C-alpha cells in the first residue's frame, strides 16, 4: 500500500515537471515564431511563398508538439489506471486474508467449544 502511495506521489511530481517544462518550451517556440515572423516581414527579398513555407513549418511544429503532449498525458493516465488496479487487487487480497483469518479463528473457537463440551460430557459420565 505504501508503494502505491509513493508511486502516485512520484507520478504527480513527474506530471508537474513535465507540464512546467512543456509550457516553457512552448512559450519559447511561440516567441521565436513571432520574432522570426516580424524579422521576415522587414526583409524585402523574402517572398510571400517563403514566408508561407515558414508559417507552415511553425504550424506543423505546434501540431507535433500538441500530439507529443497528448501522448505523454495518455501514458500518465494509463499508469494511474495501473496503480489503481494494483491497489484494488492488493485491497481484495488483504480482505480475503482477513476473512480467511477470521474464518480460521471461528473454526478454532468452534473446535475448542466442542472439546469443552466433550470434556464436560466425560466428566458427567465419570461422575
């Protein structure tokens, strides 16, 4: 149980680090796109076709960036599901062991009670 709690904490930490790093990277890429675009607008020899080509490259980079983020988030989601599944299995196993222990305890008490009854019957017979 302690392992699952540790795994969850580690996952939350990793998700936070990923989000912060990803957002910083995205902000740098977006700012770079803005700077390059304004720089190209000031250069008279860059054709509209060249500008459009660079804009398409930037759009493709954004799309790929978002697909990457989605893939990582899906991985985190699957890992969370795995942890929860393992926790439930562990809890069920503990519950079965507890029930088994209680059943064995009941059987032991029942056996002791029967021994006491037999002992009482023997004492009556000898008396």
